[in-house]
C-alpha cells in the first residue's frame, strides 16, 4: 500500500456559483404574518446554532459528578 502526502494541496476546479435575486411585492396585509414567520425561523436558527456549538465542544463548562446510576 502506498502512503500519501496529506500536506500536498489538491488541485480541483472550483464549482461554478450561481446567484439569483428575486424581487417580490408583498401585500400590506401580509406584514404581520411575515413578521411572525421571521421570528419563528430566527428561533429555530438560534436553536440549531446553539446545538451545533455544544456538539463542537461537548466537554465545555463546569465538570459534573455522576450522582445516580
């Protein structure tokens, strides 16, 4: 089996990036519904961010002693 040098860079072409901007008109009556949806999405985003931060450092924080088995 042959050993690879892991420090050598891999030359790959970058994937093409495509960005599309949508412009939509929002009805005035939809403002409260959109705001409520934005709050819900923000809460889910914050929860996922906190969860991934905890998973990245699972032993951070004050150590705890197991009390019950």
